[in-house]
């Protein structure tokens, strides 16, 4: 039965028309890969983003200008025109799913995207979600919207799938096609269709989950597991700081055992690791279970920026620095190396805490957009020309971008200043402290 369905499906490639809803870090790479084989419409409500892509420019740097030009000339359409997606039969939703100020899931964008798809949905269409959600969200939240807005019946008139995104921003090795894709569908037949569709572009292969809810759960535990492991080494860093032991020296020694996991302490930001655990704990609490380990790990990781800032201040005091009015240089603000992504950056926590101490804080990041950082965090990034001849009482390596690593950081030091290395990247002999 499965082989027959796959054969029928693959013989109808010319009938497949895919709409990608949301052209950000997740949606654009997906649109590009699908457009190499199928008719694809990329839909986004942000006109400037669409204009940028139609001019072969991607500010997320997940695709190249050459690749964009190739797929657009081949037939990929990027648009804000809703009518353009009316005759599609696969709708893939890739919008962000952040958390609110109470660390609860913020489903506004996924709900609005679902309403958008509902306005054009027809019988036989399949709606696939890639946005991170809690187990059960697709069928409990999204499907009712689709039914209400269309009058169509789920699993009779239309169908759903879930295939969690695994995009790693800035990673040019583990790209969309080289990471195994988890797939699922709302019926066994639709699950095969969804799996076959993705398998046609994912060279690493796919894993067909037994249900949509299982696929949703798999996504949130991937990042929850990593979050907990990082929280463990962050807690070790807090303990070893009090004991006067270098955490990286300890981890290096422990790492000589074959089964010791190679995690390192740091700031946990970004669109996934610091967010997904809250989706899982939210759902757990709705069914009467109060998570212990997951939330404990979140508390540790969420407070690391404050710990780092306080450690910097203590080191400056030990050097005799006057804290109020002291000049501090933060090198890097994106949530990871060699990537322009500033979503949920925890470097901002360090910045804000240092500002609260009365310090003057300059931030330099050759990857981040000045405009986006100002809009998201109300921080004015400095150009290199503005900092190259300035001296600072504190210099902090926050993100080890290759371009930052090429700087002679000691040139920024004032007399009796300190260097703090959040990334534990610099030679330990030139730093005054590191995680």
C-alpha cells in the first residue's frame, strides 16, 4: 500500500504546488529547496522582506544571492499577495512561535498564519506546520481555526501534517537537506504523502513519526535536552567560581572519559533552546504535572547573564576601577557565532545589568544589523571606527565571531582594565575571568 501511494504521488510532481507561509530563517531555505523541484510560492506579510528577496538579497544569510537568483528565475515567487497562493495544494507554515513576558507560548503568529491559509483552503489541500509548538497544538488549536474559517471538515475535506524545523542558523554544514527530517500526517495516507514530499528534497532522509503529537513532542524535547545539559555545566561554573577552580580546566579533564558529554557553559539564547522548554512545561502544567528538572534548568540559564555582569563588576573593583561611569566594551550581541540572528540574545542581559551598575557600555558586532538591534533592544551598535582608538576599563568577549577573534583585544584596554571571556575562547593567560 505504501509503495503504491509513493509511486502515485511521485508521478504527480507537476501537479504539486506549494505555498510557504513565512520567509524567515526557516521558510526561505525550505522555499529554495522545494523550488528546485516544484512550483513554489513564498508568502510573507513583510513587503520589505519580499522586496529584498526579489532583489536576490537575504539578510539572514541562509541562502546566497546566486542561489536566490537561480530559484527565482526557475519559478520561485516571493510575494505579499494572498491571491497568489489560492491554487496551491500544500501549505507549509513556518512562522515564529515565541514566548510572552510570562514565559507562556505566544501563538499569535501561528494562529494568524492559520487564518490566512484558511482564507484560501480548498478540499483536498494539506496544511503542514513547521513552527515549534507544544504536543497537541496542531490538532487542538490550529485545526479548529481551519474548520471554523472554511466550513470544511478535518481529515475529510482537508488534512494536516507536522514536520518540525531543524534549521541551525549560520551553520553551513548542517543545512536543511543534510539534517534528517521528522514528518507526520493526520491520517496514515497523508503521513506518507507528507513524508514523500520531504524525502524528495532531504538528502539525509526522513523519519515518519507515528502521529502529529509525537512529532510535536520530539521537537520540543530536542532543545529541552540540550538546555538541561547546558544548565548543568552552567551550574558547575557557578560552583567552581566560588571554589576558585577554572571550569574549562575541569571539563577538559573530565572529557578524557569516553562517555563524558562535551557541553560547555554559556549564555543560552536564540529562537529554540531558550524557548522550546517553556512550550513543553506549559503543556505539562495543563495536564496537572509540574515539571521540576526542565524549569530548574531554565532558571539557571536565564540568570547567567546577571551572573556574568556581576562577575565583571567584581573583577573591575578588584583592579581598582570606579564602576559608575566606567567604560565597558561588549564584543558581540548575536545569539551565536558568525550569524546575524539576534533573537532572544542573552548578551542583552549582560548589557542591561552593566548599565544598571552605572557603566557606559559600547557594543560592537560586525554581523548584527544596527537597525534591528535598535528596534529590538534599543541599543545603538558601534562601528569599528568608533571603538578602535577608545580605551575601556572592561572588555568582554560575548560572541566569538571570526571577525572579532581577529582583533587584538588587548588594544582596547585602559590602564588596570579587565578582560572577561564569556566564550572561553581566548588564551586564559590574557583574561581576568571566564565562564
